């Protein structure tokens, strides 16, 4: 099987390019997924901080 892939027709190059493409797509998917998750956490943290500030202002006005 290996000698078929290593013959003079150049089959290894397209296979290597396809493997590189699949690997890069997987890496980019995980990177963008992680960034999206971090953005959600940051927005939730901002909402909680804002709610805490509003609650403290409400308490101090009483």
C-alpha cells in the first residue's frame, strides 16, 4: 500500500495538503469556539457587575 502512495505520480502531495487543511480547520474551530466562550463569560461578568452596582446604589439611597 505504501509504495502506491510513494510512486512517481505525486499522490503524497495532495494527501499532505488535504491533511494540513483538515488540521488547520480543526484548530481554527477550537480557537473560535474558545473566543466565543470567553466573550460570553465577559458579557455575563459585566452584567453581574452592573447589577451589583445598581443594587448598591439602591441600598445607599434608602
